C-alpha cells in the first residue's frame, strides 16, 4: 500500500537529529515512549539517512503501541548476532543492560476491589499528577482492578511515592516483571462483512455501518487514520493487515480479505477494539 506522508503533527526531526549525533559520539541515545505515528516517522527519517540499522524500538513487550527508540552507537553493532530489527529482545536486553531497564520498566497498579478501574481511570489519575502523556508508555489492563504501566525507572519511583488513588479507589503499586500471565489488555469484537472492493471508503462504510457517501465525508474531513496516519484518499486500496482509526467510531484492525461471494463482493474480516 503506497501512502503519502501524513501532514499531522509528528516527532520533530531535530530530536531525531540530536539522537543521531549522540549515537555518533559513541553514546546510546534514547527517545522515550513515542506514539505509533511518531515511531513510523522516526523509522522513515532514520531509513532515509542511513541509520535504520542502529534503531531499536521497545515498549516493554512485543506488541507495545508506545515505544522508546534506542539508537545504538556503531561500536555495539558487531556485538549483535543479527542486524536490527531482527535481534531478539532478550539479546538486546543483555547487551544494553541497565540502560534498557532504566528507560523501560513495568509497574503493577492494583486497586482495592472497591470498583472496576478502566484505562481512562488510570490515565486520568497519572496525568493529574502533572505528567505529560509522552512521559510513560502503555497501560495494559490485567483485570477489573489491576493494570501494568510501562514507564521509565524515574517515573516509576515518582508514581510509587505520589499515586495513591485511581478514580475513587485506593491503589497500591509495586515493580513488575513480565511473566506468562501478562496480557496486553486489548479486547476485540470480530466483524465479518462483504465489501464491493478494498477501497478505503468501502471498508470504512462497512466498519461503521454508514453509507459510502458518509464514509467518504469522514475521510475527506481528516477523521480517518490508516496505520496511525491521516488518510484523505477515499479510493486508497487497502492491504491487510492494517489499523484504521475512525474518529467517533473507534479503532479497527483489518485482518484479511478472503475470497469473493457469488455476487463478486470481497469477504472482509476485521476486529474492533472494545
């Protein structure tokens, strides 16, 4: 799928340039907790300038949405058994050591059981302490009363001192090491439908139960993102998998187009984040 770069706000290139300069000086450079859009922008810039083989994106677990960028100095590259990004997280964790654990660590936040706590509840409580959203990474719900937060070690220490309540519930915090029970907390509802074609307007109409004309209006109003970038081309042909964010309707994962019906329509399978 060929796309034009998004015109919306992205990570300032000056920050990427500063990271490159630091890496070239022989020091590991770290940009903390980029949004998916910013991470894509960083990848493009680094690929265009010849530094993609130094870039490692990590947010605490393999499917993290918000990730930190680690730009390795050149002298570390021969230590890797495979070029980035094919090197395993385990090998990079061993190589980067404390630099990685200081930049990305996990914190368990557990409620008393008094009430159900949502992602919005955790996010609001943390932001109310004066932190900016880019100061920490994903919040992965584990149950109605527990979440795992990914952040820097400094932010973890700060929250352990100052975060006492989430919504109307008392919480306790403790360091967390990921194990087999960890889940990213995302839940999806399946969507099976047929579409006339793989065009963006056809898919958006099917996902939102809108008319094709209304779907086109959403796209032309910059209310639709494809793979975390605003897309205004209604005739864009989609290729699965793709992430679609539709303002006012939610986020969807286009999983596949699987054959056609007798009437020549494409069978589409997607999932909606709930």
